[in-house]
C-alpha cells in the first residue's frame, strides 16, 4: 500500500511516501509480547523490523490509537514505544 502525503506536511518533507497500516504492522509484529515490559518489547520488535528491512526506513508508522486498538493494548504502551524509537533515532 502506498500512501500519498497531502497538505503542508507533504511539501515540508516531514512525511514519507510509504505508510504502514496498523493491521499490517500487527501482522509483522507477530508475538511481540514475549517477556519484558510491553512498551520496551514493542519498541524492540518494531526496531528489529526496521533493521531487517521489513519496514522500510523513513516509513510512517500507524497512529497510536489505531495500533493500540489492533494490538489490544493501551495507547500509553504504543506512545511509550514510539517515544523510545524516536529517542533511539
């Protein structure tokens, strides 16, 4: 699925032309809940998917609420995971 950015963010270069849907990301994540703190495991699993190329670099990840709903976890878990990924570069 290719997502076409629209509006001010498209011209600013702040968004990528690829977009990972919540359902697709959930499929890629598999059994990410194995051991450890949920947000740390989620961040580590997403990072692994990026490093092995299953999520292209600079892809836009799904919104926190959408991903939390699909994964059946709290939005805070996804928020903390996304923050951890941002902090890690």
